[in-house]
């Protein structure tokens, strides 16, 4: 009998293969010793009141995997429309007004 957790893990790996075209071994390698590439959070950390769950970041135009980010940093990149200039301006604003 397959447990609910095991079934969820199998489905997640299947989704990663469909979404990113990566094998289970490649997926495991991505997460081995992984930390957020922006803030350094690990999956066991809590950032603010949000668990720093690590996710695969990818370019929405090409589908290419860029790296591993925590949920919060991934949202920041997404809300910034994957636009480095806009995100830099946001940082400049914080530095001026901080």
C-alpha cells in the first residue's frame, strides 16, 4: 500500500519532470545542500511568518531553470516581472527612503 506522503512525492516528481524536463536524480541534485540563492534561507527557516520553502526558479519565457529560491524571494522576483532594472529601482527606493 502506498502512503499519502509517498503518493504526493511521486506526483511532485512527475510534475517536475513535466514542467522542467528534469529527472528524479537531477531534482534531488538541485536540492542537495540547497539554500535560497538570494537570501540564504534554508527550507527549515522561517522568514517573517512564512516558511522558507525552497522552490525551483525558472525563466518564464524559456522554461530554463535558474536555481533554487525560497518562496518569499521567488515571489519578489515574480512580482518584479523578472525585470532586473525594476528590482534594482526597488532596492534604490528602499535605500533612499530607509
